[in-house]
C-alpha cells in the first residue's frame, strides 16, 4: 500500500539526514515505536490549538 504524502515527506527527511540505509532503518523503527500507520494521514490534524474556534 502506498505511503500517505505526510509520511513521504517525513521519510525523505530521514533519508536526507541519515543516508539511505540508516534513514530507512530509523524511519521504520520510529513508525513502530510511535505506532503510526504510514498509509493514513499523520495524526494530530492540521489546525493549531490557537486557531480553533471555540463556539
């Protein structure tokens, strides 16, 4: 299953910072540790707390 665009960006940052092999290893270890599913959007939403409307 393809990665969600949020996780494509995160994976690219791991590769850029650590190199291809170590970046892949660290990325998948991070996913497992946090319990994230890279086929779904990154948890937390895009709205910041300050900008939410409290009605």
